[in-house]
């Protein structure tokens, strides 16, 4: 610090604050949101904090100052500790034995409220799915009144609608016979989790499709500017606490499952969150195993956000992962290809 001028001293002070916040965010997944609701909001900012610290490191590097070490260390810790913001490599070649493909997609009610200026969104989504031909398709925010959405190319399906009007919910489509199905109801919300047991050859596989509590944030720039920051933080913290309750209900069901499982869904939270850590458990995050890039799954303009996941039992070999860029929703579809060891 002695060799820094006044402006650089101020910059390094700000740098130190952001480095501390990033380090703090690394331990947040171990603290239940119900006890640390406001603090848990910090987990949403991890991509932003990493980018900011990388910029600080580059700044000091260009000035040949040893202060670059601080941000480099915290970013490197994050890469090896989280390992899920950015992937430098992926399995680009899919093995021939990748005999099971699973897609997860939050379809935002098939655009029934015209968020996107496309009147054929439902049809376009079903055409896109047909072009990719996933063996298992898990949809969140499914709406039953879109006749142009045609998934009749699947032999089996399970659709569970929630709420009094039964106008939205989750859906699972399958090319393999469904021998068991059910729903895990989350109280006082239209969010829920559903599951099916499918039979493929001699194996029975449990497929879960989860949609946790929404944060109810309008991500448009002008809308965010008008938000009262304190009220926004409290609202997000409250949603995180609800997500914890929903996760505990889900885990109670998951822990009694006798089959190899794959968990898909929209967690409405990042890989730096408590709910991600609990739901993932001993399963593999297929993006971490075979994805590349940031793996952005939500159309947030400020920094890449990954809130949609596919987790696979350790008995599955993960042969490929892809995040698609189709803009038929505020989420992007993801797909993995796996095979049993």
C-alpha cells in the first residue's frame, strides 16, 4: 500500500470489499436461508462478484502491482471450490453408449401472456423439442391450454397442475413406459415437484422434475431501477426461506427412493445456494461434468445466471451436456446424455 497513490489506495479498498463478499458467498450454501435470509441473497451475486474481482485482478496486473494477488486468489478458490460458474472444457463427442437423453425446460406458460412477440411460441417449442428428440422431457411452468404445443410424439406422459384454477404446473414426457408417478405438493404455492419411474430395458429409473419458489423479480432494467432495494432484499430472502421448506419436503421424498435417479428442474437459485447443495447431495451436476462456458440458463442481462439443473446418480456416466440458445422463454433449455455404467 505504501507505493500506491491516493486513488489506487481507494480502488484497493473497494477491491478488498468485493473480495471479502466473494469469500463470504462461498460459505453461504452451508447456512439455512431461514436463519440468514437477508445474507443468503448474496448467493445470487456470485457471478457478478467473480467478474468484478477478475476485473480488479486485471487492473492490478496491468499496473504490475502485487495487489492483483488478492482477487486472483479468491477467484481461483471459487473455481476449485464451486467449479460451476465457468467450464473451460467439455465432452464434445458423445459416446455411442449415451443411451438416455434428458431435457429440462421452463417454458414460461408457453408465452400465453405475450412476454415474447411471437404468437407461435408453443408450436416453436414443441418443434424444437422434436428436433432434439430427448428420451425424457421435463417441463416447468407448463400450461394446459396451448393447443398448438404438440408433444404427441411421446408415448407416455405425466402432467400435474397446481393451484385452484389448475392452469399451470409441471410435466414429464417419456419414450419409456411410466410404471409409477406422483407429486410432492408444496403448500400455499403453485410450485411443486413431480416424479415418474420409467422402465428402460431391465432398469427402473426415477425422474424428478422440480420447480422451487420463484423470486418474483422483474429483471427489466427500468423495473429494477424503481425497486426499493431494502424491500427487494427482504422479498428475495423470504422466497429463499420458502425454498428451504420446499427442499426439505423434496428431500424427505428423495431419501426414500429405491431407484437410480435423475433430478431436473428450475431451482430459482444458483449453484452457490443452500438449496442447490442440499438437492444435489451426492449426485453429479451434469453441467459440471460435461458442460462448457457459463452454462447460462436464465435470460438476465447483467451477468450469466444458471438456475436450471440436471443432476444424475453416480451410477450414470455423463456423456454430454448442452445449453441451448433458443429464446422461446425467459429460460434456456438444457439437455444431458447419460448411460448406466
